[in-house]
């Protein structure tokens, strides 16, 4: 799993004389490949702040959500090639882990990310943030995104539904959750 950190870079809008200084959060990878800033995320956040799609607090939330997603991605993908279905599987795993937390997992690999369970509303918000970000990456850079599978996104999309179904499964399933996640 790549180590990462978030750095707030101060910005000043030089176009306006009385503009207040602000900052934009940037996710930096400290090791692994690639090292350095997550440029696509930085551009997404900067364009969102500039266009006033969201404010600084939401920008921080977006960056922290992507940082958590990258952690799950690194563990779940284990260096395998990424295609649209594996990206979707990773999103399912992310939603499930955020919803269930990792404290009850016996699988050693998930202990690296010590997450408490969160509400379904939080999972839903993070799910939408991730989908929106990957939509942006698909439009701007022609990257893979979750819509490549032509999935109809509803309030209870298949990703979320798999997480809820898994959450309701027996405690023994939760405790033995390993690197390969299978929907119930």
C-alpha cells in the first residue's frame, strides 16, 4: 500500500484585487508508482474551486475520500491490471469496507487501514464523489470509469446494494473477509 499525505497549497487569485487567499488540498504519493502529486485529482479540485462547484471544506473531503479509495485499491488490486470491471469491484469493496469498518476482519491485510464503520449516508456521499471524480477523469483524460459498464445509477446502485447485502450477511463472513471480495 502506497504511503500518501495531503498538503494544502495556498492560492491567491491574482485576477481580483481584494481576493482572499485560499488553499487547495493536494494528495501526494510518498512511495510506489507514481510518486508525487495526484495531478488529475489536483486539477479536478482546483477547477471545482475555481468554478465554485464546491467550497474548500468539500474539496478536503473529496481528497480524503480519494486517499482512502487509493488505499483500498492498492490492497484489493495487488498490482494486477485494472479494467472497468476491476475498478467497479474495487468501488464495491470500498463501499463495503466503509460501511462495515475493518475492526472485525481477521484478514491481516485489511488491518493496515483501521477504519470504524460509518453510516450509509456517508458511504453514499463518498460513492457519489468517487463516481463524479472518475467521470471527470474519463471526460478530461479518457480514463476508465464506472459507467463503462453502462450500469444504471440509482440511489441503491449495484455497488451500494452489494455492500448492504454483505453487511447483513453473517458475522463469520465479515470476520473472514480477505483480499478477494465476492458479493453475496
